C-alpha cells in the first residue's frame, strides 16, 4: 500500500512538472519597449535624378520700369528736343500774325534759347493737352540787316538796324502726334523725314503764340534777312540783296 501511494505521488509530480513546463512562457509578463528607446527609421534611397546636388535658386531681380525713349519735361511749357536734350522755349510778346500778314511788328530782343543743331523736335506739355494741328508750324524770324533812314545832313541813307527781327509768313509744317503714356504731352516733328532747320532764328507757333529759338551757325538762308524802309506812312520791308561776289 505504501508503495502504491509513493508511485502515485511520483506520477503526480511528473505530470505537474510537465504542465508547468508547457504553460510557463505564457505566464511570464510581456515586456513593453521603453519610450526613451529610439526607433530605427528607414532611410529612403535617392533616385537617379536626385543624386546630383541642387544649385540654390538665385533671387529674382525686380523688373525695371521701361525707360522713356526721350527726355520728358516735368513742368508745363513748350520745349525743343535737340541732340537728346530738352530746351525750354520762351514766348515772344504778342500774338503771332496770320500767315497772310507778310511781316510782323519788330522784335528788339535776341533769342533766349540757342540750339547747336537744326535737327529739332518739340514737346508741348499743357494742362489740357490739346493743340490745334492746323495752326502748328515753325515760322522764319528774319534779321533786319539795315534800314533806310535820314543822316545828319537830311539825306536818305541806309543805316544799321541794330538788334531788330521780324516774323515772316514763311513757315515749315510740323505734324502733331502723341507721346507714349503721356496724355497731356504732344510731339511736334517735321512732316519730311530728315528735315533740318538752317542756321537762323525761328518761332514755333502753338495756338497763336510764338515760342522763340535760334539755330546757331553762319546764316546763309536768304529768307533770314530783310531790309527796312522807314516812310511817313509806316515801315516797308524787302528781302536783302544777294551778297556780291568778289572778283
């Protein structure tokens, strides 16, 4: 009987050990990774197109404003554009006579504006921006070379006329056009391409007003010279005679 009890106890111990060995891993607590441990990250493999180094883009420069093709005035007035420079023209006193009037009243002051080149255009800058194209022209201002007067003995004689000029009916047509992006400015330029004014004095007529200038150089145009005869009923003018040729 004692042997049977001991055998039974041994079998129970063997069975318990087997059961414990089978279920022992399940009874252990699962280990959770600590939050401080760094998880490995996958490094992407660069593609063939990304293997080269990228050049940093240079900052784009701001687009510059378009520069005007010619200098423009900043104050109202009439300007001569010659050799890339603006020259403000001063008005002559009084209203310019119609072209049907051959000679104007005398002007006794020289030009305030001297241009070195006769290739000239004009910019008109007015508050209203309007110019009558039909009345826009450049008129000849002739020098009075001498005048018929009376000398000390009472005899008629030709004497120097001093500083005296007159506006003649002779003119050169100029066409009127707009100035880009300038609604109150107008550009006056010769109707004939390549036209230049000969040395001498002129006025550009804008709405009946004359603006005076002189083209520098030796005056050879006969239209730039007149003679005056003083009479009791007024002054009379005639073209200067052609210069005598030296033998």
